[in-house]
C-alpha cells in the first residue's frame, strides 16, 4: 500500500466523505490487514475494519476498511425504516455485527 495514493484519495474526498476498500481475509492475511491499518491510521482519523461473509471466497470471510476523518456513527434507523427498502441481506443487526471481529482478529489489531 502506498501512502501517497491514499493521501491523494483523501484529498479528493468531500467534507464528510468516506473511502471504503477491500483489505483482505483475516483468515488468509491477518498481517496484511494489520499493516494496512497502521498505514491508514497515519492518514485518516477514523479507520474502521469490517467483515463480510462471502461464500464464493476461499475462506468465506473477507474484510474491508472504512477510511474518513469524520464519521457520523449515529444512524437514524427510524428514518431508514421509513425508506421501506426491501433488502434481502442488510439490516441493523448485520450492520453492527460487521464491525465485531473474532477474538483472533481483535487480538491482532
């Protein structure tokens, strides 16, 4: 990961903007995730790693990183419900659980 590339990405973000990218599988490359997190923490105030289970991926588990200087973590779930989106996967519980890591990942990060 090159610091300059991510610095350029940060400069392109609008105020309140968020950059999200894949970071790797904790089961396959935990050290890569750890190194990436350290680099990102030098450039962004908020670095949040989250997981998704992707059955077509070898380990089934994959991680992404959310990068920003400000994040509004207070989601208005009532407003969300009013939008009446018929999603097949995403919901409030999935959202919060995505940021909860297995013990081996918590320990490494």
